[in-house]
């Protein structure tokens, strides 16, 4: 494995460790607006929510809390909990 490949491999490995282990990793808050309470993300319900999938198949996140709140409010008439990850 050459140096470039080794560097890429190390960066991928580092992505799974926390800041306490590797302080060079940068994090940012991501918000997901959902009318449901859950502990883990899964792809099993894709297509059952808003349904538009504007940017293709997948899970949608934003770095702006108000946008996530808008989607959560739009998709549910009940009070929702917004989680930052």
C-alpha cells in the first residue's frame, strides 16, 4: 500500500473514533425533522414520509434547526422532539 492509500485508509478509520481519541476529527451538528421518536436511523421507512425524495433515495439532514423543525411540524400535528446528532 502506498503512502496516499495509507493516508486515505487512516482517515476512514479515524472517522469512526470520537474526539477524545482523535482530536483532529471535526464534527458538526446535523438535524433531522421527523414526527416520530426513535433512537437509531434506518432506511426501512424511506418513501413513507414526505415522499418527495427531492435529492434521491436516502436520509435527509440539515445544519439549520429551523428547517428540521419545519419538516417535523409539517409532517405531524402533534408535538415532536428534535434531536441533534
